C-alpha cells in the first residue's frame, strides 16, 4: 500500500543519514564540511523575527508569560520526558485541533482518532514513558482528549513560543530555507503568517510588510492565494498543499536515487 511505501522511503532516508554520521569519528566530527552546494552565508533574519514578535504582541500577556518554563541549559539530559512530550504534541496537536487549516480534507472523527492512536504508539517506541502519553483512549475519551490538547497549547506551547530562543529561530529558519530550495517561491514568512493567522488567530501584519512576494499586483495575488485564499477556500488550499507535497515527494525520490548511486 501507498502508506507503507512512504514509511519505507522515510526509513531509507533516516538510514542514509545515520550511515553518513557513522562514517565520522571523534577526530573529525567537529570539522566544518562545506562542499559547493552547502550554504556559507546563512544567518538569522533579524528583521523578520522582529516582525514576527511584533505580530505576537496581542498574545503576550502577563498571564501567558507567567506560564513560561525556563529551560535548564546546565542539565546534561537536555532532551527529557517534558521536551519529548512537547515534540509529541507538535505532531498530533494541531492536526487534531485544526485539521482544515493544515489542508487535511475528507477526514472523519474516526480518522483523527486513529491518527492519535498511531502517534501514541510511535511516541512510546521512541522513548516517551506511558504516563506522559496523552489521548491513549482517543475513542471513548475523545472530548476530554480535545480539551487536553487545547490545555497543552494554552499552557505550554503558546508560552514557549513567546519565549523562543535564538537556537529555535535558527532551526525554524534553516528548515524553511531547505523547503524553499525544494518549493521555490514560498518564503519563510509564509509559514509564520500561516501559524499566526490560521492557528493563533492573530494578524501577520508586520510580517506581510516585511516579506517580498514579488512586484505590484503579482505580490498581492500570491499573498492572497497562499494565506487568505488557502485558508478560506477548499479549492485553493487543496491546490497549494498538493503542489507543496508533490515537490517534497519528488525531492525525496531524488535523494533516494542519489544515495543508491553512491
């Protein structure tokens, strides 16, 4: 089936990355590796992140700030159960709470329950202890599950988003740059505007003033299509998502072909 082939492709990519890491030993792992196709001038887009934080201002209240949990940089075990549970929420929270805004269509409540169940299994297999796995009974406790996902969003995700650090900003920006190489024409601001307007319900005004979609009317059309149009009309949202997913799939297949040649 198609889903099995997709999982197999992901496993091949992960195995290839793991094999590349194993070829490095302790004497050269810290050496820079900058072949011609690697970026050498990557840096934080300070003005873009300033615009993002300005758009977040309506959500930046003392009540939300009071829920921020400081990160303990002195701890030797930085990736603890709390952080692992947070990563787990990123994979299941928004798809269940806002499936339409993510471009998920033709889904049923049962589909979302099954999605939660399979991610509970995955989370446990990668090291999340059972007591920290939420929505284990996604069918009989569906209403409670949704309320708990909303609680995590309001009390953990949103506060940490307001307190995002430099490392996280660079990670997000770097990931978006990689996607931009695969799907040309979609800037990082698009993803941040989508997060603000489709999931946080605040306007991305400052980010829109910062982003350069293109000249004149073309800029306005692209902006509308990728944000307002994609959010309000199923046709445009489906068209945009299919285009992005198709480009990602083609890139994945090319990567696998290159690894087989190597």
